[in-house]
C-alpha cells in the first residue's frame, strides 16, 4: 500500500503539544491536522528500499540499527537490497537511545560523507536516527533542540533525510515527527519537528516474524497505549480519533495471537498497522501514561518503555474517566466497544488481565521500581511535554497516587 499518512510523534515515543489558549488547561487546544509522509506497507515491502532511496535522494546512507537487529539477520537482509549503494553501518544503538550514541553516529555520518539515514529497528533505532539527523547537520549540543528547551524551532530543513524501516510493532516512530532521547544530564526528553518525519516508512510485517514473545507483548502494548492515549486527548482532530480507534480495534484483537504465535502473519500485519496508526494520531498529544514512562525511563534507563506504558495504562484510564471531555464524548465507552468489552468500567481490569496473559510484569515493583524514586519521577512527569495534553491535568499528588496504583 502506498499512500499519504498522518504524521505525529515518534517513539514512542513524544507528544506534540497543541498551543494552549490562556493559562487554564480547560481552554480550547489549537489543533494541527497534517498528512505528510509516504508509507509502503505490505509483506515484502523491504524490496522497495532502493527505489525509496532514489526518490528521497539518498545515495550514501548511514544505516542506524542495533546489535540485536544485526544478530537476527535483519541487517543483512536490508543490505542485500542495496548492492549499488555504499551503506555505512552504525549498530550500537542502546535500548534507550542516548546522547552519546547519537553523537557517535553523527560523527560517523560526517566522517564517511553520508547523505541520508536508514533507520532499521524499533523505536530506539528510529529515534536515534532522528537525533543523528539533527546533530549531523546542526551546531550545538543535543539539549539545544529539545522541545521543552524551546528547541523545536531550531530544527530546520537542513536535517538529513531519513527512511525508517521498523522491525517491531510498537512506537510508530516511522510516521512521527518526534524522538525521545536521554541527554547526558540524565533527562529523557522529546525532540519534535515536522522536519524529522521520515521521508519514507517501509512497514514490512515480514521483519517482525522473529520477534520474541516478551518483546512482541511489550511493543504491542506500547502501540495500544498510543491508540488509547491519543484517542482520550482533548484536542479536536476527528481524523486522528478515527485512526486511533481503528488501530486500537486491530491491536487489541491481535496482540495475543502475535505473542503466542510469532509466525501468525495476519496477526503480525494487524499489529504493525496498529503501531503505525497509534503514531499517526500523535499530533493530538498523549498524556500521563507517557509523562510517567518518559520520566521513569530517565530515572532508570534499563526499563522498557512499552512495558512501562502497559503498567501505567490501567490507572491512567481510570483517572481520565473523570475528565469532562472524556465523559462528554463517551471516549471510554467507545474504546470499550472497540475492545469488545461490555462496559467502560471494565477497561482497567481488562488491561491488567491482558498484561498478565501476555506474560508482562504485574506492576512496577516487579520491575524494580522503588517508592523512594517517586519524587524524581513526579518531577520529571510534571515537566514532560506530554503532561499538559492529558485530558485531565494531574498535580504532584495525583501522579503519586497513579504511581502507587501501578506498583
């Protein structure tokens, strides 16, 4: 399938922040509805990579990936499609991409005279590539371009072009305008610009067939969290709402099948679509699930972002039930219907039950999170770019309660 895709934020994860009118969270949010990138979606779509490189104008790419993707043989499959190009490989992306990795890859990009990027992997590799696209073409430190530092306007059209090839079904960063990166000072921050949207996304479900069950579950719940949080966000964006709700329907119906049988091609296709669709709706904004996950991921970078989202989702859905916009538009009821549930009140328990059936942790405590970390997590969540786009603005004590509920 070739078409125009609604672009939002990436990886996992980011949340473009609609402009607030006035100081009150309840004031109307300005909406931006933007269709911007081209998606090739189907089994075998990887074969289109050479023509996409030609279309985008990439003749000497840096391939940004990680050691796990290389070990799985996916890097070799990608390189085999590019016999006439001179790709350079950076395969040291960490599970939570950080400033050191971005800087090392950017140095390699410049030293080898590369003219574009191919991101192969999950949200970590794609977000790392977006960081490289900035630093390889812009002056200064990475912090200069962080959203909460006022850096979005400093990211210009000089960024290196990116083609994104996802190998997981989770973040949707391949159709998003943002990246989440850990700075040298330990903060896990978002970077957002329409210039960062990949020029092409190649979504080939074939590349996800070998994904282990636990990673399938964690990344799949990441996609489901994206669909649910964007659908609950208050910004007026009916196209994004429709895409998110349809993505939730597909993801919820197929995540167990994909986890239990990684070779189930239809389940893999539907889950990859859910991932892409959740990120297509990012431009509405996300919310407390992601403000908490981003902050906690900075406090302990060993923790997997998608798993954290799965842990926070039940408590945040219950918290958002009191939001005026969620109630007036029956958003929980509509999500429950999409998930085949009889009542909106079933949502938190259904999410916890799904986590258990997928073999995910029973809560943050099992992941090693401690109560003495709460203050740092809350401080980061309040400063996160997703905080203000939650349909119900949380204060410090409400964040503390959400953390306690998720333990």
